[in-house]
């Protein structure tokens, strides 16, 4: 079971694309350095997962309380497939069998079951840094005022 894609997805989901990508890069670099694997492989995949999670949050309004469940499954599956693709492209020697797919499915199911407590914990930790809490209605940022005819705000021309 790997909780890193779940935590990175939660940071991206709650904070946006830039915090998600930064958390993904930091977590991936820590994972690569601690396990002694190919430096940058996990960083690349987790950065993409965190950015995609944040981008999804920025484009859609995730006000549903059960939104973390499919989101956790998607981020975990994306990490598993992404790390396999990067390892294949880098030519890392590893035996591939049906057991790898079984492990990926089990990891996705377990991370989906752990999604709500992990998202709650990450939300609690990041509460002071969040610009808008996606699970509270009406907490969206103010809409910007429309720009003038040549793109200058505040000039009522």
C-alpha cells in the first residue's frame, strides 16, 4: 500500500495545481532518495499527479463530500500506471507479470477505502493555508472585475 499518491492528490485537490505539483515533487524526491531508486522517476510522476489533481479542482467545483473516493482511486491508478511507464521508458530491469496488475488493483481499493480519513487529515493540516475550502459552500474566491476594453482593470473607459 502506497499512501503517497493519496496524500499528493489530497494536497492538489484541496490546494490547487501549484501546491499539488510542489507536494508531488517533494514527496517523489523523498521517495527516490529514501529507497535508492532511479532519481527523478517518482518525482516526475507524482508532480504530474499533483498538478492534475489541482487542475481538476480548479476547473470543477468539488463540493460533494464523497468526491475524494473516485479521486483517490484515479490518483493511485495514475501513479501506478505512470511509474510503470516511466520505468519501462528508462529501461529499468524488472520482471512483469499478472501479479503487478493484482497489486495495482489492491492498492487502488485500499487507498480508496482510506481516502476519507486521509483527506480529512490533510484538510485539517492545510486549513490555515487554504484560500477556499472546496467542501464548504460559498467559500469560493471573489470573481475578478471585468477588464476594460484594452485589458486594464479599474479603468472604466
